C-alpha cells in the first residue's frame, strides 16, 4: 500500500463512520447509551472482534 491508499482508506472509514449519525442520529445516540452500560470486558471483546474482522479483510484483499 502506498501513501495515497492509506489516505483513501482513512477517508472511506470516515465516510462509513459518519453515515449513521448523519442518517439516524437518534439510533446512533441509543447505541452509545447502550455502550455506556457495558462492562470494560464487553467493550474490549467488541474491539477485538473489530480488529480481527478488519485484519481478515485486509489479508483477503491483499492476497
């Protein structure tokens, strides 16, 4: 991956991350309300799943 690819990936991530608060702000707020009620272990597990899924996607796309 060159430098432009990293910037393109970052831009795409920001677009995807911004869709829910743009289109469904009430649902987005509810998600964060539920997230605040979770334990640290549950939040870490969600983060781990996201990292693994992203890593698998990167490996599949690079191969």
